[in-house]
C-alpha cells in the first residue's frame, strides 16, 4: 500500500473568500459553484486539490501544519501575494535557506522560500 496526496484542506470562516485568494495565489482556477461554505481548486495528475470548508469555530492558534512553496524570485512573489491580500509575518534565514512566513486572508500561515534543492 501507499498514500497519494489527494488534497490540502483548509478550515475557514468563508470558503469562497479563502478559496479565491488561494486560486489567485496558485494561479489555478476555483471550481464553479464556490460558496461561503465550500470551495475547491481541482487537482490534476501532478498537483493535489485544495478544499476550503467553512467551520463554526475561529482559528485560535498557530497552524500545526502549513504549506511551503519555493520560487526563483521571492521578493517579487511576496509582493504579488501581498497584493492579493496576504500579510507578511516574518523573514527567516536558517539551514542555508531563506524564506518568508505569510498569512492568507483569514490568517492561515504558509511559507515562501527561495528556490533550493529538496532537503
């Protein structure tokens, strides 16, 4: 047996708003029928789907799991993401890697690193 990464799921207050941010951030289309309770960015043979589910409770602590991305031009990508509504939390330089921690439109954390070799 083996596992296949099928989807990333984000609990949120407004699934359409968070899904719209991530669709723009990932430069992938949001599936038709997105609403405040459920939205989806469909997966394909290479990339997992992203699911956005409305939940009644607010986010209360730091994410225990988050997405990490790499890019060949981190400053430009950070500027683009901030323009979409992300907020910058911190910049890090550790383990030979530089990355920026951001939050999406509802405060869910994610990181964008300079492109580097896989660990």
